[in-house]
């Protein structure tokens, strides 16, 4: 060991001994915690505070806190930004106490949600928001929606990132390869299947990583904070936005820590235009929370995925069915086949009678089982499936005019053969 290292070790020993002397009660609480907690304290990382055991807190107010041994501290940790409002600011405590009085959890939205949504948009610029209980969850929601919209599996992150307990971000770059971060269990996940990692500020690597167009989103802090502070180099964030847009990749900016940049986060301060923006911790004044904002384009793309049967979709389905019905009628009359085609929105149906029936008895009278069976097998043999047990053709949002045309072409052949063979039944 060199001299400096030996000195440091000696000093650490001295300070940890002093810490132990000053904090007998914290030490006792941590020893007691071994009986109740997997890691001795409620969260696994708490045991890693440098004193050798965690400081147990008693109370915190403003920028100060007191430990269970009665010692006072100036708190520059501030809950790792969770308490960026200061501890117990009156505006937060009275709002939270008031809400607890009115009921903490009801599965119902409350009217103040409207104001909060508007304020989030005013600050961060994104029009639509979703709430979670942690920033990790908000990141996961943004990743999930990105995958839904793009149909791609991978998430690109930057080496040295931290985005909470997000599986896809538990990776590092070593020897040019995506590997698991030190100390992380693989958890039965093949991270190379779901993650890609490159260095921050490396535009060439970014272009290369996105070129294969299998990345659903880039999840990034606009200014890296969790591996020491790493500033974006001039032009890097513009290049990131341009490369993501060019390759159809969504951009998720995790502002959980960079919210310290100002009231609208780094995004607001620098006029960035992400597809998603994630905030957490401090935005709840110390109450665990996560939020994700989505751009107009993301919202439209999401609604198109989850709301299939929209007005537009119905308009399209009905238009295709209408065209199919009209062309089918033309074909029938050209061949002198006296049947009718009824259309109801996305649904068209062929009946073996010239006049539309008015009741079930009339339907039963015009049914022709053999003709119907022939029609189904004839169409099937030519690549068209008509609904069995009647002759219904239903369109969906993906049905194209060319699909309807294919039906009409087969119908043309069918009628032509029936007419030629004299097998067309007379109108009733
Ligand atoms: C950038 C970033 N994102 C997300 C998180 C996770 O926050 P939470 O504990 O609310 O899940 C952290 C936590 O420190 C963080 O630094």
C-alpha cells in the first residue's frame, strides 16, 4: 500500500471510530434491524453510508436534521433531491395533512388533478401526463409505451447512467460490449436483448446504435448526474434529438435529478423537445411520486394503438364495406343474378333474394343451403373467407380496397359460372 493510501485508511479508521462513539443509538438500531430487514435497514443501500452503519434520523426541518443520538446536521443530501423543497415546508405539510384528512387513497381522481396537469404542461411543455409512485415506475411506463408505439424491444442508455430500478438500465459499457453493471444480479434477464449502452457525448456511437432501428427509446438524463456530473457537450443534445427523430426512436428525458436546473427542469431551461419527460422525488415535496409527460405525437400514436375502433377507423371500415357492397351489386346485375347485398357500416351481407327480407320467416324462405355451401368453398379455394352459416363480409381497420376488390373478382367468377351453367335460382 502506498503512503497516501495508508494514511487514508488510518484516517477512515479514526473517523469511523469517532462516528461509532458519537452514535451509539444509531448503531443499536442498525443491530436491531438485522432481525427485521433483509439488509439490516429498510432499503439495501442504507447500510452503505460511510460511517459503517446508517445514521438513524429523528426529525428534519428546512435544511437541517437531527439524528436519534440528538446530533444536528446541515442537510445537503436532502433525500437525494426528494427533499429539494426542504424538509416539511408548510405549504406541503398542510396540503398533505389536508388530503390525509379527506382520505389518503380512494381509487378516485380529485378535482385538483386538473390544475396539476395544467401546471405540469406550463412548466415542462409536454401536453399529457401520467402519475406513478416512483420515478423508476415512470421510466418503465415511458419504456413500455415506446415499445407499444415502435414495436421495438431495445432501450439505449448511456454508460454510467442510473434510472432507478429499471432493468434495461442496469448495464455498462466494457470493452465496447453491453455488460451488466457491477454488483447487479442478471435476474434471469439477457440484458443484451433489451439494452444497448454507449458513452454519453459520443455522436458517432449514437448514430451507429440507432441505425439498426431496433431501439424503441433512448432513456437519458440531459445532464448526467449519477456517475459524477457529466455535462452534454455543445451540440450533443441537438444531435441526440436529430438522430432519434431520423430513426423513429423515442427520446425519454429522465429529469428526476436534473429538475434542480429550474422550475421546468433542464428541458424548460434549455428549450428541449423530448417525446417523454420523467420527473419524480422532489416534485412531490418529499412524498414518493413519479410522473411522465408525453408529447402530442406520442399521445396520438398511443391512442392509435390502444383505441382501435375510433371514428376514423369506423369511417374507413364502412367505406370499404360500402364499396364492396356496391361493386357486388353491379356484378350480380351484370350476370343477371337476382340476389341482394345489405350493408350496415363495416358489415355487408349477401342474401339469395332480390328483395331484402322483413322478418326471420322470409329469411328462412330464401335460404339455399347447397348454394351457400358452394359459395363458401368456392371463395375459400380462391383465397377469400366469407363468414360461415350466412354470407357476411366484415371489414376491419386493416381491410384495404384491394381486399374488397379481391372479393368482387371471385364473386364475378362465381356468378359467371352459375349463370353459364344455368344454376342461378329465380327471384322469389
Ligand atoms: C435519474 C434518476 N431516475 C430515477 C430514479 C429513481 O427514483 P425513484 O426512487 O423514485 O424510483 C433516480 C433515483 O435516484 C434517479 O437518480
